[in-house]
C-alpha cells in the first residue's frame, strides 16, 4: 500500500503503523486520517495480521493531534478519527508512545489494548486552548483513568500534562521503558500475542470492549455470549486444551 503520511509494514503476523510526519510532530491532517483508516481496514481484513503496533516517527512526538494550521486554512473534510475502534478492528493493538501525545492523538492511546511508553513521553490536551470541545477522546479515557485526571488534561491544558510515569501509576500505561527500548519491547509483546489463537484473542478483546457499553449484569451476559459462541463454534477451543494435555504446540485455525 502506497502512503504519503504513514508507514505500514507487516512481518511475523505483526502490522506496524507509523504516523510519519516528524516535521509536523506527527500531526494528523485529512490525508493522514484517511490513510490511517485504510491501514486499519488492512489490519481488520488481512488474516495474516494478528497484532498491530501503532507509533510515531522520530523521538519528539507520537502525535501532536489535529494539524491546526491545515484545519485553519481549509477546515476538516475527513472527520473520522484514525483510531482502531472507529474502524471496528478487534485484533490486539499496542500503542508505542515514542514522545508526547497531544489532543486528537489521544484517540490512539484511548483505543489501544496495551500502551507502552518511552520514559520521556507525556499526555497533553490543548482542545480548549484553540476553541475545540474536548469530549470525544474522554468517552474512552474515562473508562481507563480517573475522572480527575481527565479533567486535569482538559481544564489545565498544557499545565495539566501527564507524564509517562504518572500514566503508569494511574493504570493507563502498561509499561514505561527507555526510549531506545520502546520499539523492541512493543515488538516482543506483539510476537508473544501472535502465538495465541487469533480467534480466541479477538473474541476476548471484542467481549471486553463490548462489556464497557452496558451495566454490570448486562456485561456478564455480553461476555458469556462471546464465551459460549467461541466454545460451541470454533475448533481452537478444543485444540488449545488438547495441545496442553499432549504437551505440544497448538495448531490454531486462521480464519
């Protein structure tokens, strides 16, 4: 796939999506969001891809969010955020934060399954500084971090930035690593996930995310539906247990 704003690579069943505008701190314009949507569609539809990593080029920024200069000049034509939940991707997604994340870049953080951050990475929101409502990103962030911390991002703007270490302490970020270990560590995790049953992993991820849409008792019903469907319809359910009992590597079905 030929892209102008992102890099897209697939190897060992892992897709790596890199927002590639380091000269603009990886800010996203209309074309970037369009290309991200195309990349997520490839991740969703390609059965060879089992895990995705999303990161940014360079070491200063993961993404500075919406390209304000481009928007000020021509407005926004593509309003669909370029993150996985908006494109119905249920394969595991690892967000590798190589630097600061600002504004709309928080979509990628909020929507990822696992978040690995370089020590110097930080979360910042500037929506209110430029007259934009900060509401879409928080719909998911509020399910992953305390309300007070989301309010800090929104109301304190640049002064409310959250460091990678603080993000780890509040449970948003899974691991904080030295910058020179970030991509290697993200890939280590991705390779381990890629060995699991693709169908089982995707059903588990979709079930967990779907449970966030409803209350506790309804969430149990949603989760149980995914469990039963997998047990009754997919051969990997029995294959995993047989392989364990027979002390061999499982032979997963790739749909």
